[in-house]
C-alpha cells in the first residue's frame, strides 16, 4: 500500500469526459466517415448515368 508521509492519498487528475482527446477521436472518425459517405451518395445520385435504350430487332 502506498501512502504519503503526511498521510494524504495522492489524487488522480479527474477531468470531464469531453476534455479527453481520445473521446473526440472516437466520436469524430466515424462521424467523418458518415458525412463522406453521404456526400458520395449525393454526388453519385446527381451524376447518375443515363440508361441506354436497347432496341430489340
């Protein structure tokens, strides 16, 4: 058991969850992928190729 000479226990640096950069990385990476996929679907939908009619002879 570790204790200090003055009898107090060392306290850990406790911060709110939003002050940890790893949390924002875990949130931001999937969010970036979702936004990029929506942009890709929008571009693909707006620039859809026209169907070529097939004539049956």
